[in-house]
């Protein structure tokens, strides 16, 4: 089915349980943080395990939140990294917030030669993860990285792009092969919200 957000149609994936076992076949960090039914299943699993380990202690929602915060703070990267297929939905969410609450956000698309090796790709990812905020989102493509930066205006986005470019110049032999494109919304230059998604999709396909 589809959900309309500020005139933009975004796909909604329905996640169902396995009929035989009642468990989700693939429970990953990305799935738990992007699908409501998967998140509910994960919370249910936490409660089931907790009751088995501590049968005399009833865990509250606050207890589960504390456990999750500890678990998330100890993961390898502080920045949430998502597969590219989730990009459109997350950008649409930011557009909706911007239109409703005037919350400015920015998008950066970092691209390089498709012939670049895996070592360069991993180095760029590691470099960014050390500098970005935990509220930022990173979407992974084969030769593109997309940064979704909530509460970030054009000037702040430009400063971040300059820092990233300087880091790349130090880390790589051919820094000119890497291009950083930026967009901020709302902006007087953008007449319709749908132009944001059009811009992002054009950049990741180029």
C-alpha cells in the first residue's frame, strides 16, 4: 500500500510473521529501527527473555528503554547506517516535519568513481562515522553515500561539507574523484517538496 506525505507517495512495506514459528525470519538493527511490526516483535522478545531469566522481576517499559540505550551506545558506529532502500521514506518524513513545524534539514550526496575500490569506500564510511551526530542518518549505496541531517541549515551543511572534503584530501590519493552535492529544505530555490526527492534520486543514479 502507499502513504501520502506532503504530496509525495512513499511505499510502505508490510512486515508479517512466519506462520509456522511466529518469529520474524530476519531481525536486524536496520529492520528493528525502520519497521513498526519488527520493533514490536523485538520488544516482545526482550520481555520473553527477561521473564525467563528473571521470573520474579517485572520489567517496565522504562527498563527496556534503558537496556536499549545501553545496547545502542555500545554499537560500532554512533551514526545510524541504513540501506539505500529506506532513503525515500526517511527523506519524506523530514519533508513532512519541515512543512509542518518549519524544521530545516539538509541532504548531502557523496559520490566517487564507480571503479573505486572497497578500501576507499570503507575509509570514507569510517571517517564520516567519527564526525557525524547520532541524530544523523547515513544511507549506503555502491558508489554513493547519502547523509540525512535533521535540524541542519544551509550554512551548517556547507561547513560540514568543507570539513569532509578536507578529511578526504588528507586520506586519499585522488580526492578530486569525490564530489559532495548539497541540498537544504525548506529553501526559496525549491518550489515543491517533491523536488527534494527528485534531486536525491537524480544524484544517486548519476
